[in-house]
C-alpha cells in the first residue's frame, strides 16, 4: 500500500470544559519526516493519540487513505494500527524480558510471523541498530540509550508504514539525543515510512524535518518546511524559535 499521507481536518478534542484542540488541520507528508512542535500542554501528545487511534476526536476527520480513523470501527482501527510503529516515552519496554523478546513482541502479539522468522527479523533489525549482540540480554541491564534503540527496533519490526515518536530525546544527554536523532533518520531510510515526531528540540527539528507544524492554543500556527520556519515573520513562530519554548 505504501506510506500514507495523513489528512487531518478540523480536529477538535475537549476534556471536560477544556478544549485542547480547537480545529486542527494539517497534512502529514507520506514517506517524509514530519515534526510537531509546541509548548508544554498545547496538545501534541493528544494529537498523536488521536492519530494512533488511542483517542477519538470530538469532531473532524483523520484520513489514512480512504480510512477515517475518527469514525472507523475498532476492528478497522486495529487493522490500521498493525501498519504503525509507536515509540512513546521511557518505560514502554518489558524489563523482565530479554532484548530479543521485547523486539519480537509485536510480531507475536499480532500473529505476524513464525518464531523462526521473528527471531531472524529481530536479529537483523537489532544488527542494523548496532544492538545484535544484546539479543539474549535482560532489558533491565541496558543503558538508557540502548533501551531507546531496543524500543526503536520494536517499533520498526512490523515494517510500519507510519512511525510515531513522542519526545524520543527528552531526558537524554545531548550525545544520546543526537544518536536517537540519527536513528529517526535511519528508521525513515530503512523503512521508507511516514515518520511523525513530537519534539521540544528545535535544533533537531530544523535539521531533520521535511515538514514542521507548530501548535499553539489548540490550532496550527504554521505548517511548512524548516526554511519557511526560519524565514517566518509570524510573531508566534519567531518567539518559539528564539527560545520561547520553556519546557
Ligand atoms: N486523558 C486526559 N484527560 C484530561 N486531560 C487531558 C488528558 N490528556 C491530556 N489532557 C490535557 O490536555 C492538555 C494537552 O496535553 P498534552 O499531553 O497533549 O500536551 P503536550 O503538548 O504533549 O505537552 P508536553 O510537551 O508537556 O508533553 C493538557 O492540559 C493535559 O492536561
Ligand atoms: Mg506530550
């Protein structure tokens, strides 16, 4: 089917009386690296959860090709989620299991491969990430950066057409952060996937992204190339790029 464009139109989402998303419209470009940025609490993670089918929007549409995930049946959403790789924050790995078992987990869970095929695939993808020799090691013994790589391998093992990363570098030291940035680019190259990254790291955003979207007060301020961001005279954009992001 190929990496999808995701068309987000007029998405709203409230929690109680608090309207977090007030009509968000943007296109996630197929096969490209798309960054979503904004201050803390602006609704970036909520938007990601809507894109991955974990939350339903109150109104609006989110189309993956012909499927509108805002309205789709749970079975349809589950089918779509098999095409997705998710890398959320720390703690997503099973500490009591080995590296290999963690990486194989989605294949096992979705019943997508025989045990032999799964092992072969996990070894190959861990090898690509320089982690092949850790296959039998307990995850609890790994460093933070190594755990990120295992989480990335687990996100990529299903050959996802779209990969979501929520703040992949938050809490890492600068060196590890830039290693993870490289992994994001690597992930996009090896799988030709559509990549969506939520980030607070402006330098990474401007150097890695094909498309950047700035959220503010529940709406899109600007969605464009890093160059359009650098050249923008919009005060919100200027403030944000000059370090207005306090989180
Ligand atoms: N399940 C929920 N129930 C109630 N409020 C929620 C829920 N999920 C998110 N919110 C609220 O929605 C707002 C946006 O949250 P979100 O996590 O999307 O922010 P964010 O932009 O990802 O921030 P950060 O950069 O700090 O991660 C916050 O005020 C949060 O408290
Ligand atoms: Mg968040």
